[in-house]
């Protein structure tokens, strides 16, 4: 993942990162994948994908299990070592703000709880849309949710470095960054405080999934500045 002061460069953090998915995070991961899977179905012609900020590769492997040819990209070498240890997918060291790929190299560009750790969120989306043919798939932690509040109160360096987004902020960021390239924007939320609740089109769930369908023939203008 790409951050100003990257907590994911710590080999201890990288070495234990996947344990959350295998332990107390299993339920949350299942709901996140269910939601992202629904949005992914809206790209029936997608064959290739890149996950930016792939970490130890949990969602990269999941995307591959859905039949996509997928590449994982991260700025943290310790995370990439873990990803390569746990899966056979190709992994690349790289910066979300300057992707080492040509225009329209992939059908889909995916961020799952990674945009929160990027120094310039707008530029990251612009770069993502540059290398995407069909669209972007985003999963972000909702700024205004009990889930995110618990992370903030944990005091961990990992979460102190995060810049969480509300649904309003996420939509504004997408539309202002990608401008006329946005053909459609779909979203839903999950991780509700009550058990048994799936994903809903309401802005208060802990995890927001968004699918951005991109118009052909239009590329965004690259610009600087923080989001």
C-alpha cells in the first residue's frame, strides 16, 4: 500500500497481516467479498485486473479465484514477500501515484481498503483510470461508521495513518477526479452493527463498495495536488 509514512514496511506488520482474515476478520471478509462480487458481476467482459495496494495478496487471490488474470501491486516489499509466499499470482513493486503500466493495460483496476493509505487519493484514481479499460472497483472503510470508529480508537499506527472517506466524500472524489470519464457509478455498503444484515444502498455501513464504469475514448488529465 502507498502511504506517506508507510506502516506496512514493518516486516512484523506484514508477517501478521493475513492472520486477521483467517481469525476474527473472517466474517467481515466474507461480507466484503460478497458485496464486491456483486459489483464485479457488472463487468462481465473483464478478463484482466490489477489490485493496487494489494498487501499480502488476500483480495488478489480472491480476484484470481473469480477467473481474472490479476496482478498485485504494492509499495511495501515486506508485504509483497508475504504475497509471493502465499500465492502464485504476479506481484509488482510500484507506486499508486505513478503506475508502471501503459494506458489501458487492464480491464479493471481494484482498490480494497487501500485508497485510505494513499498520499494523494485524487491522483491515485486518475492513474487508475489511465490504465483501466472498463472500470474501477473500490472497497473503502466508511468514515462515519462504528467499524471505523473502533479502528480510530485502537491507537494503532496502522489506523492513525489512514484517511477514511464517507460516501459523500468518496463520490465527490470520484466525480471530480475522473470527470467525464465516469459513465456510471454504483455503490452499496455492508458491515452493519446488527448481525445477519447483508449489503444495502445506505451510506452508514462500515464498508462501502463502488463500481465505476468508464467511458471509452476519454482519458483523464493528470494533475497534482492532494485530494
